[in-house]
């Protein structure tokens, strides 16, 4: 890491470091995330089909987070990550989400429902393979809306033990696919990046805990219904 240039150097690749939204976003390790669950059958089917193709074609190149490639994946698109200190703080966060539900619902459904399109694959630092979500300004506005309203609720309710930990200025909406043991570009040069996975309407948001390691599953603690 170079303090002068603020870049990460990996061989011949120089990648700018992500910028946190605020200074405190990098001070805590997130233990919860707010996400859009992926429930569309077509997206799930295409995701599983392509994931299994990669695992079969390159059996030693990827780390599989689930115990078996036959396990149904719990797909989601992360909007925000959070650090929440205690059970009572979780309850306060849930209450804050309930209080802004109507505004979120209106944003997601008017004048028509937000429809997310998933096309193509990409990597973070050539190591984490993900399904790309097409740029959607309403989705970005939704994230901004939630950030602003939760910040307002923090001040009103004095939620001092809830932090927007781990959130970056640049929002890259995606569905995580696989973790590469080596650089993806070096092991899968023949893979096409232009793959259509399908579409998903935003029907709900979920607040979930983050596992302590890759083997631990996440746990949904609250679902905000937007249907």
C-alpha cells in the first residue's frame, strides 16, 4: 500500500483504494448487512447453472462458501453494511427501518417497481467473482435514501452504538458468485463475461448477521416486506 498514491499494487496491477463514506466507516468491522434478497427463479437457476459450470470446469480454482454445490444459495444484493453492538441496538435498528418503511415502499414501487437486471460477471481485485447488476439510478437513490433516513433516526433516537461500518463511496451492486484461489483472469481466460442472469424486482429488504468466517452462514434477523 502506498500512502502517497493511495493505491494497492498487485504485480502489474494498480487499483485505487475504495473510499469510505465517512471516517468512522473504516473504524469498525461490520457484523450485519442490509440487503435485497434475490428470489426470482430465473436468476437463481442461471446463477446455480453458471456456478456449477465453473466448479466442474475448474475444480481446484475456487473456494465454495456453502458445504455442497447442491445447496440452494441464499442470494442477495448488499445495500449497506453495519456494525451493531448489542441485541437492544438490533431492536432499535429494526424499529428505525419500520419507521421508514412507507417511504422506502413508495420509492421502490412508484411510478413502477424497481427492476434490477443482472448481466455479466466481473471481479474485485481479480479474486472475488460476482454477477454484475446493471447501473440503476433508482437503486442508488434507494441506498442514499436509507443512509439519510437511518442517520436521521440515529440522531433522533440517539443510536450511538450503530455504525455504517464498511461502506464505500463507490457503490457496486452485485451478487457474489465465487472466491478465486488464484487470479480469475489467469485461470478462466476463455470464459465469456457477457452472460444474462435475469431480472429481480425489489420485494423486500433483509437485515442479516455476518458469519465470523467463510464457513459460517448468515442469519436473517429481520425482513422488511415491501410488497
